[in-house]
């Protein structure tokens, strides 16, 4: 019975084509659940034009946004060596080898020297797409070097955090970075040089527990998740329900843990004004 048989090929290939053409042009906003055109989002420094939800940006975009044109990177060549030969679902070495070519950075932080509204600064910005912006020995060393450079050149320091915390693939070596960086920041403080910490979504774990909270000024982007342990772990430990908005930037400002919430668009001006204030 050829009536019920399909002699010709199904026309599924054109359906496939259609999907490829529209794929990725629109996203459903995490903040307002509305469809947002990706181009609109990009033109708006990755902030939802409808609800103001702040999406992550890369470390390079961040430095372009904060620093004046002509900033240059330093310590760009440093790479982790996988000292523990760590293997979980994926071998650590595999990530270390494949990520730089895929996302264009060699580690989860970029160090930069340049000017911010005409003032000479040292800046570091974390890159979340590199193993969740986690802090291993190279991230710790690079941040320490940025602090030391600020000390030796008498410059203000700005660090933008975006991190899941210490890098488990380097075990205790990651945890040691917290103390090393904090000690370097104490030297910066002794020299009377300002350090502004910018906390973006998310800033958690060992990064929050060390340099992200040690700024002379700790400012956060709106809605940023900031905390040490995750809410589920805390609830299970203290056996209490956590309040609404717990660990969000707004909650932390209300409770004195963060100094101010500054939208991404105002961040450069805000930091410039603060640095001028510190100078006087
Ligand atoms: Zn939105």
C-alpha cells in the first residue's frame, strides 16, 4: 500500500536551518522573564533594558568599561601547573589546556595598569568563564602582584570580583592565597593607598572571605549574590529559614556588610569620585 508510505524524504532539513538562523538572537531575561534581544543587551553593557538585571561581562569588557583607553595588561603569561594532578569528572589539566584558546584568557583574573578618569591606577578583574572565576595559586599570585605593583608605584587599586571561591582543584594551595593576599593588602593599607573592591554577581567563598570584603570601600552591583557558604548549607547548619533576599547586595548594604550599590553604568564615575575623595 504505497498510499500510506512516504516515498519522498521528509522536509526536516529546512526546519533545522530555521532553528540555526534564530538561535541565540533572543534570550529570556533571568530578571524579568521577558524576551530580550541579545543585541539590545550587548549595547547596554549586558544589563537588561527592561528590568536592569546585571548579566556577567568578561574581564576585558570590565576593564574597558572602567579604565581609560590605552590600559595594558601585565602578568598575562602566568599559568597554573596542576600541582595535585587533580581529576574529578574532568581532569583539571584538560581545563587548563583547553580554556585559554576557547575563551581568550589564561587564568581567572586579568591584571591591568592604566588610568581611571585620568588617575593612575592598578586594576584587576576576574573572569568567571575560567573555571567559575575560582581562585587557585595563579589567581592568588596575580592579585598579590597587582597589590605589590600598586604599592611600588604609589597607585590606587581597584579589584572587581566575580568568583565561586577558592579553586578546589588546587586544594589547600588555593586556601593559602587568602592569607597571602590579605597580608599584601595590609602593606597597601600601611602605605595609605586606597583600595576599592567591586563585588559583582556572584562573589562567594574564599574570595568574599578575603580581598573582596577588605576594600577601603566595598561596592556591589545591583542584585549581586555575595556570600561565603551557600544558603542551603547555612540553613542546614543553623536549622533556621533564611530571610528573603539573604546574600543579595541590597540585603548586605542594609546590614552594613557592603558600603554601596552602584549600577554598572555609574561605576566608573563613582570610583573616580571616591578616589578623588581619598586623595584629599
Ligand atoms: Zn529583564
